C-alpha cells in the first residue's frame, strides 16, 4: 500500500482510521495478476487498486481528530516485536459459498507471533475505547482482492501460487470513501523492532 501523505489532520470531522501492514511490491503484483484471473472467469465487483492492497490489523472506525495523538502513542507502545514473515498460500471467501461478499488471499497457518501481536494491538486500543464491537470477532489475516457485486453463475476460483512476504512496518491510515473506492492517506508509520534491541 503506497502512502499518499502523512502528518497531522487539519479538520474537525471524524476520521475513518485503521492500522495495517503494507505488502511488498512483489506480493501486490501477484494480487493484481490474480484479480485479472478473477475478471477473466466472470467475477464482478469492486477490485481494490494495487496501491490500496494491505493487511488490516485493526479497524478503528470513525474517530475524532483530537484522539489521533493518543492512537499513535498506544500503537507505538506495542511495536516491540520482530518483523513477521508470512506465507500467502490460500484464497478464501467471506459470506455464503454460493454468494460470497469478499474474495481474499490469506494464510492457512498464520504465524503465532503475528496473531499475538494483533491481539495486543487490539486489546490496547479497546481498553482506550477505540474501535468497534465487531473487533471482538476472530481476526482472519487477509488481503481483500474483490468485493463481490454479482456473479451468475458463480465462477470457480483460480489457483493461487504460494508466496512469502515480510512485514516490517505498521501504518496508521486515514480512509476516505469516494464513488470510485476508498482512498488512503498515511498519518503515521511505525517500525517493528526486536524487544531485545
């Protein structure tokens, strides 16, 4: 996910925020190629652009701008973690198999350290009253490839070639919804660092 800006926000309207890991250019390219395969098979819907592809760690929802500094401080306090190596090796669906809402690529066996890190980040935010009740649901690490509008008859999913990625950063992102899709702006970037220095 390519940052399109950073720094403080200069308005008083609530901000739609989330925390995410950017994916590597190589994985982004593979995702774009897979999206093309979905199109060829007849899948219709909203395909996120290359620069919008990412792994969401925690969705904060609409937040008052006055709380951004607090979010940054909380996030920074849990960044003592080694970078994560992940294997994108499976595709899946959210929603009924016959009428899925989302097609995604994920990990059949997410690293335990990544799951623990996400839980620490989520718990820290929720203790401060930041986030949505739905955040209590089980987290499935994934990259959204398609938000399905219609597909009749339901096409099959093409195979996904397994690939490896490494996460070294977490981004605090501001999402603006537009008629052509969400646009993202980076408010803060955090480096994952070993707790042992």
